[in-house]
C-alpha cells in the first residue's frame, strides 16, 4: 500500500508491517459524520487527501471546530489514551477524499505492547494538543480574516493541494461565525489576489501573501509538528 499519510510514514518498517494487514483505504464524502458524541470509537482514520474536523456543538446549536486532521495526523486518539468514547466531540469530513482506516482494538493492542508505536502516537498527541491550544488562543485574539487565512493554510498543508473544495457555509460553521463574515474575508483575499473562489472551490494563488495576511498560528503549529514528528522530506 502506498502510505501517503505522514504519521504512518513516521513509523519504523517493522511496526508498519504489523499494522499493514489491518489497514483499509476508504473514500469519505464531505459532511459525513464519522463519530457522534458519547459513542465508542471503533475505528481510527489516517487521512490521505481528505480533511477531517473535530467539532463541538453548544446547547444553542452553534458549532465550532476545535481540531483539524489531515495527512499528517490520525483521527480518534481517545481509542489509545485510556478511554474509547468521547463525551463532547463530533468527527466530520470537511473535504472529500480518501483515508486509511484501522480497527481501534487492533491499534490499541499494538500500542500497549509496542514501544516504538507508542512513542510516535504520544508525540503526535502532544502535537495535537499544541494545535488545539493554539486554535483556542487564535479564536480569542485574532481577527476573522487572520483566522480564515490560518485555516486555509492549515487545510492546504494537510491535503497537499492549492484547491480546496469548500462552501462558505461549511467554513462559517467550522470557524463559529456568520457566513457573511467568511464571504467578506474571502472577497478581500480575492481582491488582493491571494485566493480565487467560485462555487464551492477556493484556490490559493499566493501562499506567502496569505501567510503574511494571516496570524502566526499556522507557523507555530507547523513548527511543533515538525519538531515532534520530523520535517517531511
């Protein structure tokens, strides 16, 4: 199997060979819910070219994204962190694509007995906590335009594509803002020739310019991932 997930690529060959018979490539459609709050996590997903979101829905119905999972990550860390269910979070497919799926019980068994696998997954968990912490601070202190730019950069990095198939409505849900706010920010970026958007597609035209228009959060999180899990060559 051609891996194409950076976290799986970080595993030594011996560990990967043990997991390989249990890995299955699956197609995931945008909007598909992979996990509801309170459910037991039965499968983990290593994205290849899809993008997955960890979200929380408040009592009033407002939804916001708390974590973003792409081809440098895995979705479902609760399965090997001592509790196989979640109480608050929902997992949803943000961008259509493929992922590598594995049974949670299989991964947990190997996690418990294999130090090399355990080290990689615990370093990843530390990186995920860094992402969630940075996102929390970003949502509190940075403007919508900065947050929108950061999100586009994070998505681009995780799907290895300058084209992102997303609607403004879906983005507004993930950012926890009104759709009009996303549309306004997108129009400003388009006027500055940083992006082009049309009918659910956003194309990043100028990545350095987008980074300059964004906040430091994308760079900070990427540096943590590279430090903990290695820079992709």
